[in-house]
């Protein structure tokens, strides 16, 4: 199942160049991924007028492996200066469905931190 994370925040200083950065950590404290709005089409790299904003991060289904995760949220000015960090802004668990285990053929926990459902093809050569 895909996950959509939404963050609302106020920009209080006019003409600020601002972005969020999100770090995802697994239950062992391993830094799994970092993401930010580097391809966001409207505001990336631009100055923000004063106002209330909402940023959304879309995490595709079947990217993260089974387990517990925590999110660290960073508020960044000028794409390089971290001005605020919020640890454990969200803690959640990922569980495989029974259907995924049955159709995938593997019954135990998949190894690795991430487990994207990558496209594979097989063909007979001769």
C-alpha cells in the first residue's frame, strides 16, 4: 500500500527559500533513505511568500521491508542550512500481507532494508 505523508507549516519570513527533508530509519537505527522535494515543480528553489503551506511525500507500496520505521523531519533554508530537526515525527510498522507471502513463494521475512517490487523478465535463449 502506498503511503502519503502530509506536512503543514507556516512560512513567517517573506522571501524565504525553504524546503523539507525527510529521513527514514529502520528499527535498528539504520538510515534507510533521505528524500526532499528536489523535483517539486512549483516551489523547489523559489522564494516563499509568508503563508501556510502543505507538502506531501509519496512513498510507493512495497518499497520498505517489513519492520518498524521512524521519520526525522528537517526544515532547511536555502537548500543547505538546517534550521530545525524533529526526531521521531512519525513511527510506523510495515507488514506483508498473507497474499504477498503466498503469491511471492517466499514465506520468511525478506532480507534487506528496502524491498522494491522491481520488474523482471525471463526468456528462453535457445
